[in-house]
C-alpha cells in the first residue's frame, strides 16, 4: 500500500508520496491457520513521475504487475505514449487507463494525473483520478476551488482533518470533539508543500506506534507543477552504499 496526496492552490499543484514498497505474503501455521504478512521490501520505490509535458503521475494501491514494480511501467508509458504524442493532462489520463487495462489481469492500481489545461484562454489545474479495475477516469478538483485529494492509507490523516467524536463501548457518540476545518482557499504554494509533507509524515509516525503493517514509509518525494513549468522540491536520488 502507499499514501499519496495532491494539493491544488492558485499558485500551483503539489504532488507528494512516500517510498515504501510492501509485499503481501501468507504463512501457514498449522492445518487451520493462515497468517497474512505485510513485509516492507524497499524504501526506494518511486511513486511520482514527471513527463516533459509538465504532466505529473502518482500511483497507489497495487504496486506491481506480474511481480515487477509498477514504476518501470509508468516510465515506459511516459516515454512510449505520453511524450511522443505530447499528451495533455486529460488525454494522458485516458491513455493511461487504456495502457494499464491491456495487462491481464489489469492491476488493482489507481493514479493521480495532474497538470494544466487552457480553457477558453484561462489556464486551470486538472487533477484526474484513474482507477484501472473499475475502468474509470474522474476529475477530482472542482473548477475554481483550492483543496486536496489523497489515496492509499489515509485513515491517520482522516482523523486529523475530519470531525471526530468520543464513543462508548456500544459505538454511540458521547461527545463531539472540537473541529477546526482547514481553510484550503487560503493556502499558499508553500503551505501546500508543508501540508503534503505533514500528511505523509504524520501517517508514517503514527504507524510506527500502532500494531499494524508499516505500509507507509521511507523518503517523501514532493513535485510542484506550475502553469509554466515543474520542479522537484525533494526527491530521493540513486547513490552508492
């Protein structure tokens, strides 16, 4: 599993992700008991990709195709399809769906595809969600609004930004806790970068103390896309040990 987040503010788009690659395995313990194991295989997995057309792609959920990390397939899509055809963000999302549905079976993977389009002389961000198995492409950001969309292991972030309450042993609400909604419309580009890192970092740190599979972890990659270009705020690099 993974955790990715995409924020869209007036100044630009921020895409961020963790780097952990987790393998699911089963272990037989006796004739009637099977244990599901989630093993952190690598913290050097790339989940965000940038095309020369300033279209960003991030991926979550199933992270492999036939036992091979999905990142190489995303790079092949960019080099073989997206860049030669100079696809914009909307068409790139549609072609990405076609590309990955051609695999048998199609991977249970989802993507964010982000970039800018010119709509009637006005440049506006488009954040598209591509869901391979349901065969679906939808736009995530309402026109003219700032905000954020995320995918993957999002339960930690949900408890931080959504209303929460105390419940008794029967599951009944006994007290609503104070709720302070985030004013998305007032976020600057720097705020969006900071929030993206906060969201993923909080998930990593919370999982450290929880008795659960550590499916989010490793370095946090952050990509910024603006109407006139794109750049990496931070990105892990290849290195010698």
